[in-house]
């Protein structure tokens, strides 16, 4: 699958880059970049975990909203530093590793296989030589069908040796090309490249730190800390490493505390099949703009990424005229996404059906945590009004359909489906009529147990966690959960319950 390397197209206001741009020098010897000059108008953004080529990311700072005269940008300009290690030439069939996908061995193949739709490259010429590297410059364009939606241009300044490529890649809206192309070229020209330096001293320091802390999975935690940029900070708990860029210490302390308390609640309700000590990463961006620049969708306040194994959200407090900010959205999002993160690991690294997964995420969003305990789980106010409207008009999805829906189908008409999923899980957990019926009360536990057991069997049988293994586990979970259940009767009781909320 091609990866999207474009940030979300959003309207930003930004001052134009001034002539004679000032630069800030950085050192990244572990990347083979002993000197890098970052434009002062750009700020560092963390790279996504597991990203094989993009090692550094910078995006143009947003202007001070109090200042006038800023020209609007239709796309927030970006500068990326790519490192492409070229494979050694070995004898053998060319298709020996077809499953790995197309190889990236140059700027051209990176643009073709890693940029949305397959970008085209135009070679602008070669340049100077230094330390065994020779420079090349390229202009990049998206294909026509992509350009209609993302009218962007790119400039690549590449330092190439037989073994590796270090490339400065700048992206901007085509309206800003005349202004920014020279800046992108200057950044590429100023970079110093060399063979990667051994970062053993930093690693040894972190190893000593974790030996003293005696926390689980120190290698994983060290990797997270070594990827920190600028003034991002990491803090550890027993089961999490929280990477943050917020100055709100009370909010941070509450996040660290609540994560562990909720995990205890998750484990009580959903005990994992085997020993479970996975360390989970939680990233707190400073604000919505930083969250979007990192790859978050503008219509979300947070998300769990199974591929990156990261829960990402932003500090959604709203400071206004000296009043105490409302941090409710931050924790509703945290409690929801932390469930997705937990269930991913405890079920064997697969996602349950969306009615169960999203429904339970919203269920835990109603948690009240006080004095070191999860005191109660109440109504989720994000979902209540919507589900009462839908059910009141009898426009909800029949249970016999929604319990089988894929994630993609569930996301269609998402607000209504999310609200219904929450109310289904809330009903099965709290309704008196459910407690009185042993077969109904066992639906949720049966689903989770069957999901774990069938997935483990399928992984063993198929030799790995394939998509077929995941789908077989989900089907088996639904079959076990609703075996012998009259769904029409169950749905009627749920409708009555929702009407009475």
C-alpha cells in the first residue's frame, strides 16, 4: 500500500518566508547528518514510528494570530529529510522478495512508490561532490488526478553515494512555489552528510537509566526516547511511555495516573489470554495544529494507530480570558482510544468488530476516575443525544446487520453508527433487563473469549496473523456471542432502554 506523505490540506495563515532566511543549526550524526540548517520559520514534528525513510520532519510555523498582514497558505509547507540505504547487489532471482513490495533505491522510486498516487520527478541537474556523495536536484509533481485535490509541488535536493541517499524534500502549494523553491534548495545545499556515527553513548546512558528504574521492555522505551525531537519529553509508567509536548503539568499528571487505573479496569473486564506486559506509547501533541501536522485527521481529537502502535491525541483544553480550561474532550478521547490500544494487544493484535470496539471505546469515555479508582462509568454525553434522535425516529440499523459490519461500513454515517454502538454496549453492561437474563448478560464476555481463542488457533494454523485469520476470529466471536439469542427480542429491549435514557 502506498503511504500518504502529504499533510492534510488545510487553510493556514502564514507569513511569507523573508529573503535572507535565518537558520538554526542542528546535529544528527546518528543519521549521517553531522550538520543540518533548519529555517528559523520552521518547527520540528516527530516522525511516525516505523517510518523507514523519513527521518526528520519540519513544518512552517503558524503565525501569531494577533499580528496582521499574514498571507494565507493553502498548504502548510513541509521539509523532510529522507535517508535511503541502498541494498547490496546480490545474485539470485529478482522476484525473491515480492511480498516486500517495490524497492525504494532512489528519489525517483521514493516518489513513485511512497507518495500519494505516484509522483513524477524531473531531474534538474547534478551539483557538487563531497565525502563520496554527489548531489542531484529534482522537481516533483503529483499525477493529474491527485493534483486536482492536492495542487502541490516538491523540490528534492539529494546527496547520493553508492550505499545511501540523504535527501532534503520540500513540499508546498503550487501558489507558493516561486517563493519557497529557493529556500528548499538552500536547505539541501547547506546540509552536511557523512557515514552514520555510532550513537552508543546515548544508548548506554539510557540503558543505565532503565536498569535503575527496573521497568519492563527497556529496549522499546529507549527507542521511543531516542526518537524525541526538540523539546518533546517522555515519561514512563509501569505500562506506558507518554511522549508529550504540553506545558500543562496537572493535565499530564492526570493522564499518567488515569492510564494505569483504566488499564486495571480493562484487564478486569477483558483478561488477556496469556501473560500481558506490552508497553504502549501515548503521544500528546501541544494543540490541534500540531496534531494535524503529525497526521491526525482534523475531525478527530485523537486516534489509535495499530501500525505505528501509538495512541495520539492533543491537549484540547480551551483557555479563554483567564478562565480554567475545559479539559473534558482530552480525557473523553484518551479513555476511548486507550481501550482500542489495550484490546489490540490483549486480543492478540487484532481489532474486534466495530460495534464492540468503538462501542466499548465510547463506553469507557464515560468513566469517572477519582481518588485512585474508576468510580463509575456513566452515559457518554457525546453520543446520547444522537442515539436518542435516531432510535426515536426508528432510523437505527437493525442489530442483525450492524454486528457484522466491517470497519469501513461502520464508518459510513459514522456519528449515528458510533452512537448506536455505544448504546448497545452501554445497554448490555447496565440495563436491568440484561442482568435478569443470563444469555444476554453473557454476550460481551462470550464475544471476547471466542475472539481470543479462535484468533490464536487461526494464527497457528495459517502460520501468522493474516487477514483471513482475523476475519475468521471475528466471525467466530459473533457466532459465540449471539448463539441462541433472539435478536429481534434483544433489539426491542434495547430500543425501550434508549428511549428511557
